[in-house]
DNA sequence: ATGAAAGCGCTAACAG
DNA sequence: CTGTTAGCGCTTTCAT
């Protein structure tokens, strides 16, 4: 049935086989412009028979804009980014856009290099995390003419489109919640803040709010590696060994908080009576814990969706605040 | 300093500015062919001055092969796939390849449609999960002439390259381990097996091994949704409500197992004396639990790395077995 | 060592 | 409604 094709059927061959001109085939395939039903059938039959797969490389070059959307993300380990990609990819697929990605490891220099490589594909948009980019990146992105979307942060000036929420507000509300609950000796366990600037913003506004509330941060433990359950457990262990009498700990992320929770379980530290725990992200896992995790739920998937929708619609420059939700939980 | 560029500097303009021919610029930029040091400097200066970013769409069209690698993955929620992407993307970036992806939601029909869309970009390779593809997908992929890599499964015949491990062996070893430990009344909690065929393979060989061992599966609870901590908790709750006297439960994944663990914690069921728990994947989280999770650690990141390396090297067709590691843990 | 010219496969006017 | 004709921006012979 299926003959071995010469590996690459072109539009010209389809046109020839269907007995029509190339542009007609092009019109039919893109369902754009006008053509008769009969022509359409002939073309589709030829496409089918020859097993023709359009070459979008050629198509993109010939037309103006590409349907590539480039994601330059810090990490794939931090669940935040797969979630954003998930939201975006669903929308992009519906609109026949293709997602391209690369991973910076939270390194701005690498971000610049990868953004440059991405730009070479002339994408319709480049999606980046947050506002902290090198001057070189900014200049290059601005000059590229493609849409720029900054994700998951709203504390800064957007280059073009921004979608997310305020990390500063999240830090503030977390602190306010703990104060309201009556905790006064509060500590912090986090991962590398210089790299994850959004976590850094949460932390600094968290601290400010505590000070304003008259209960400044008692102690902190910053771990070198990435956010992880193991680091959370280790971090809390170290923090408690150093700082006595803490009544609550704020974690940079839910996975860190879960690690802290495990530490308490293992050590028999009663939660929240002896020690309260507060996280960030609102992962599903927090809901399934014996005591639901007190945390802030962030709209990660929605961030991706909205960002993709704005790009597809070629919306004007804007900053979209998706907000977040504080979940009281049972650990604080 | 930076003048507003006409949005799109071309190689021809660089050539003009440098006072050389287009092909010379092309040679210098790709560092291929011969040219004098002086020429090189002139070209690079022009590139710098004009802020030229090569157009890889045009480059790819003009040359033969593209440096795009397409991933058609079932999900981004299941951590397995971000892990694979992570391993692959590091290798691809080093070799100046670009990763493109789309998500099938475990739907073979959607896989076919997305694979077709991917092929339109004429990628160097298409990476897919496992062996279960529609006839249409297989025919199309075969005809495409690009490399095909099937990931995370080795129980079947590879189309071209396969990288992963045997899910059947994993199921078998899990069962053998539980039997060796003396468990005889064993249950199973899993997510949708028709969609996740790899989980299905583990489950069926798990059951076979139990039967051979004279302790056939006592009960199972299959949840409709995706693998998640909440489903694991719910699943175990339901299973225990129906089946009395179980002494061990095998979960389709570590997150499901963690949910089961949480259920036991909440209900005061002693682990492993009253009930043993066994997972699959070897997530970091399992190591941080108060009792390390008994599970099988799979080489997810390595799968991505090796797959990418084989593609970059244009290696001959082959199946690479990366194996897996049984972690005894403390929950079984 | 370097330039000229011919495409790569398609889209986009422009005529008919 | 449909065919012809130029390119899109680059790589690649092939001369020079």
C-alpha cells in the first residue's frame, strides 16, 4: 500500500499530482483565500496519496511571522516552570503554535546566550521568568521586534507583557498571617536567593512586615542548592539547632516546607502548637498532608495560559495580575 | 550608542557593511571553510555594530538538516517528563540544538496529530514516550526520515532508537521484593492504566510474579485521574475499606505512595508493621520522609541525556537499557 | 581566500 | 477561482 517515498514530498509535487498550481495547493492547505470544492478535493487527495507534510521552515521564511514561542526558563526541577509550560502549551497547541524551550539554571548570563539562540528562530514571542535580565538581554530582546513576556513576577517594570502576581505581596501577606496568628519568634528556611530572585523578593518583604509588626525575623537558614524536600528538612534541622524558642518558620517553597514537616514528624515536634510551618506555592501535595499545609497558592498554570493567550491574540503591552490565595491550612 | 535597527538585519547587510561577499560572512559566522584573519575581524565588527542575529529559519531551509529536536510527551504533571526534558536539554543546548515540545495528555490520537505538526518543522529527531503509537504515527514517523527515539520503555520493538529500562522488570522486581520480605496479602493502588501504558506493564508483571509466588494480588483500586498524592491517599483509603487484612500495597508511582503514607499517618496505621508501602520512581522526596520510601529509582534524567547524545552523534539504531535500582527504604 | 549565482520550499502579491 | 512570478535569508557549489 505505502510506497517508499523519496523522503521529502514538496508542495510543487502535490500541485503537479493534483494538476493545479502551487499557490492553489497553498491556499487549500491553509484554508485561506478562495478555491472550489472540487479543487479542494483533488488537492487533499494528492496530499493524502503522497503523504505530504508541509514544511513549516519554508513556510515561516516565506511569510512574515513565525508560530514559534520561545520559553527561556530557569529550571525544570522547580515544579513552577513545568506548570507554566503546561498552561501555555495547551493554548499554543490549540492555535497551532509551537513551544520551544531552554533552561538557564537561574544564570542571567546563560539566559542572555539562550535568548540570543532563541531569537535566531525568529519566534513570535519570548517568554522569560521575572524581570532580572542582563542589559545585553534587554537590548537584544527590545531590538528583536518579537513580543516579550515576563512571567511570575509583577514587582518591576515590564518590557512588554507581564503575567503573574506580586511576590512582594505574597511575602507580606505570609508575614501578616503569622503575626495575626500570634507568632512572634519567626525563622526562615530558604534556598539560594541570589539565583531565585522571586524567592528573594518574598523574603525581603516578609522580613519588612515582621519588623513593622514588632517581631523581626529571629533567624534564617539559607541552603546553597535548589529548593527541595531534602533541603527543607536539613534546613529546619540546622535552624532549630541554632535558634532556640522559635514558634514559626517560613519556607521559601512548599517542597522545603514539606521537608520541614517531615523533620518535625521524625523529631516529634508538634505542629503547629510547638512549631508552625508556612510554605509557598500551594502544591497539591500540601492538601493531602495529614495536616493541610498553610501556604500561598499561586496561579502557575493560569500564568502560562494567559501569557499564551495574549501572545496568540497579539495583545497590547500590559501587566496582568493574577493574584494568589492564602490557604490557612493546619500547620500554622 | 545603540541606534534603532530596522528590526531585521540580514546577512546581506552585514556583508555590505563589512565590504565582503555574503558567502564570506556565512563562512566566518559558521567558522567553516577558509578566510583570512583580517576578513574575520571585519565581519565580526560589522556583526557587532549592526547587532546582527542570524536567521536560523533561513539557514535551516538552505542547508540540509535542522537542529531542532521534537519532544512529544504525555504530560508535564508527571515529574518523569520534566526530568527527561531536563537531561536532554542540557545536552542539546551544549550542541546548539533546540528543543521543541508538545503534550499529548496520554492520548495516542493527539500524539499522532502533534507528531505530524512537529514533523512539519523538519526536526533532526522526534522523541516519544514508549512504544504505543497509532499506525498512522508509525507510518508517518517512518516516512519522515528523521530519527525516532522512544523513551522510558524497553518492552517492545524499537522503531529506531530506544532509551530507558524495562517496566516489566520493574514490576517483577517490586513483587519479588515484597514476597521476599514475607508479605502475602498484597494490594495495588494506581492511576489510569489504559492511558499510562508503562504503569500498566509494571502492574501486569507485578501481578504475574505474585501469582507465581503463590500470593496473588488480593485487591486493587484504580483511580480515574492522573497520578497524584491526593489520589494515592484516596485510593488507599478506599482499598482498605474494601479489602481487609492487607499487609502491603504497591503504588503506581511515588506520589501515589506518598499519599498512601499520609493516609497511614493520619489514621495511625503503623508502617511497615501493620501495612507496607512500595512505590515507583525514586523521587527525592522519598528519601526525606521520616521513613525512607521503599521504591524503585528510575534513571529519568539520564534517559534524556543519553537520548540526546545519541541524536547529536547520529548514532545507529539501538536500544539502550539504563536499568533501575531497587531502594529497600523503610516502608516495606 | 573569496564572490557570484543557484536554489532550499513555501507564501504573497499580482494578473487573469 | 486560479496560475505566474518574485522573493524570504541563508548555504552551497563553482569559479576565480
